[in-house]
């Protein structure tokens, strides 16, 4: 039984695009498939569609659960549903697995039509711009000319921002949460450590591990452990784990002594059991490359001059990965362009991951903003 | 006075304040409202004068109120200055009965006239006759425009019309217009520092 405000049982759908897609890198895909889910009903005017963009490890499975897997709740199930902040009685909500993903959309695990083998390392690097271009094909397919809103946290927020730049006429509201206009050197540095962990795993085989029937599990584990540290705040980690010992005493070994070690290992193992290493590499590069101001001499205000959407920008006080200051960069660039923007800086102790939690005030803000969107 | 009457009176008074401020904002302008609360003034200006703009607010419930009111709000601490807001990016910047709740008075005034050509400021006049009477009787004043008990007030700066004008002179701020009203909402011309309960200023940079 689904709780009353759940979208309930959902099923992913798949769409195939046969037109080639030119990528930012210069490479092209001959065609591609995207898997997606939808919740709620598209209204007759097609004016109530909201696209939810996922971050590094997310997927098209945003809300609800599968009939054969009731425990597998969508990653933003606390936000999306009938009566929830992103209310599926009002909005038609779309979740999509991005191009290059490992949840069913065309990506490194797919068969390369040219070689009849898995792409592996041959899958071209795709960028946030490419994701958005692919998402636009999905919008066309669904008959959505203009999104009422595009919403995302972290890397998802970058896609919402990119939508406002690449398709200014096709997005009325951009909801950019716990995001940044570009990565800092420190952000890139963490990504590089994660990549090196994967690439230096003997099971990586230059990205062709599938051909060898192996997975670079230990590299992926390490990558996730490093990443996970940046998602949490120091204070939250301190509260949750402190220096608590696993066995109540120092073991003088390299096995788990402290609870935080156990937690990171658990998170790493869990992630490495289902996520694809090439997708991880590619996604971190997409993060690194994202910089709308790149072609505007670093001038973000000039880069955002194309945008026409209204914005909600939100950050979290303890997020040190994409700190509030990074969100303010976006806000002031929007102000420069006289665009409508609401900016909220939310007190939440959970660091970068706060955007996934159902903090009452945070959800109240999103609900209030979404309620005012005309459909 | 019942709670209902009190609220009705407060709303009436608020509308009066809004009307005074609106009279100084040309229709269609772009404004910044500092300490905007739940955005009611901006909403009023938008509805009555087709004014657009942004509010700035630190209090999270007020930010939520702004969003509910459809008012664009930037959540930040004005006490830290207005860095990020570009020079002369607004026609008017407003601070309506909020300056007395902030510590960095000089910095805020200077910043206001950096980001906008004109500033509109309103504040309760501490040296209003009734306030003086309360002090002379040995008590902190509680009045229409200073409605808080001393132990419960959000106000941190207590100043008078005369004090404010001295500070403007020191900061090179030009007073372009001043209006003062008594507690009944009647305009005061004679000795506003004594007879004015609430003061409104239109300020600019001395050329």
C-alpha cells in the first residue's frame, strides 16, 4: 500500500531518437535512447510540465516505487507526489536518466553500433549542455514546448540553469538548488582524486572493463568515499559519528576502528555495486567543464544575458561543496540582467546533501514558489 | 481595543505608510526594499504603481512570506553591506521602518546611495512629544510607532529627526524631502523633531 501522498507504482519508459546528436566535444552520437518516468497528467495546454534533473548519482526514478520493488523509492520522493511540495495534482513531472547514465539511457554500458560491443571508454564525453540538448528532444517527444519549471539540486541545478541559457523560450522557471555557476579548483581537485581512484584500479582496463568481465570496484568505492565526504558537513559528521569506535577500543590495525570509516566503506561498497565507473568519470568531467561564463571571458552576468526565466536559487548554510557564496554569484548575475529571482539561504546542518532532505522550511519554500507558478 | 481592531488599525496605518512611500516612487520604476519583511510594501507598489523590484530580508519566515506574496526576495544580511548589488542599479532603494533595527547605520545609508540614485527612509522619531513624556516619567516609550516594550524590541538604534539629519550632513547625504506625521497620521510642519512620531525622507547624494 502506498501512502496517500505517494505517486504509487510507477514504470519507466524508453524513447529512441534516431537523429544524430552533435556533442559539445565535437563528437556525435548517431542516435540515442533515454529512459524517463512521468508523474501526474500533462494538461491540455501543456503548460504544467516540470522537469526534474538529477545530480551525479541520481536517475529518472524520481518518485514512487516499482511494482516488483516496493523498497526502491524515487530519489526525490519526499518532494514529488500528490499534495507534496512539487504537487503532481497540479504538475506533470518528468524525471529522465541523463545521456551517458547507467540506469538505461544510452551510455558507456550500451552497445556501440559500430563495434557491436559495449562503448566503455569509447563513449564520448558529454556535457551539461549536451544533457540539456538531449532533454529537449524528450520534451519535443512529450509535446512540451515550454517547461513550467526545470528543477534540480547540485549538478541538477546546473542543468536547470543551462536550460535557461540554451532554450530561454522553453523554460518559465529555473529552480537552482545547492548549485554553483562553475566548479572551484577545490571542487575539480576532489573530482580528480575520484577519477584517479577509478583509473588506477587494475580492473579498470582503460575503461574497457566490461570486455574483461570485471568492474573497477575498489576504484569506484574510493571515488564515492571521497565524494561522500564533500556531501556532508563537518559538524554533521561530528554529530553523527564523532570519534566513536566500532569495537569500543583501539584495535591497532587498518581494519575499521572508527565508525566514520565503517560508514564510508559502507557507502562506497553500496555505490560500487550498482554504479558504472565510466559514467562516474564522465559525469565528474561534465561537472568540471560546466561554466556558462567560459565563452564570455569569465563574465557570468554577460553569460546569463540570454536567460528569460524567473529563478529560484537556494543554498544551504553548511554546504561547503557549493557554498551559499556560489549561489549568490548566480543571484547577482541574474540581478544584473534584471531577471526575476528569489534567493533563499536555508539553515540546515546536513551540508550539500541537504537538498535531498525534507527539511520543513526548505520544502515550505519550494512549495510556496511552486504554488505561485501559473499553469 | 480588541485584537481585531488593533489589527485593523495597524493595517490602516501600514497602508498610510505605504502611500507616503509610493508617492515618491514614479510608476514603473525598479526598486530595492531593504528589510522588506513579507514583501507587503513591494506588493503594494507593484499593484498600485506597477513598480518592480526585489526585497532583501534576513528572517526566514519573512522570506517565505515574500515568496507566498509573489515578491522577489534575496535572503541576506544587510548588516554585511550590499556587496554584489551594482552601483546605481536601482532608481530607488527603500528602508521602511527597519533602519532602527540595524547596527551598521552609516554603512547601510552609504551603501543605499551607492546602489540607487535616491533612498527613501522612514523611522520612528524617538524625540516625539509622547516619547519625551514617557522618558520624563522615567520609562522607555511605547507608542504607535514604537510599539515594543524595552525588553522585547527589535530596535537597536534609538534616534531622532535631528540626530538623523546630523548624520546625513556628516555623510554628505542630501535631504531632498522630509515628511513627518503625528500618531494620528496628520502631517506635522512645525517642529517635527518634537511633534513628529514617524519621519519619511527622500535622500540623495550631494552633487
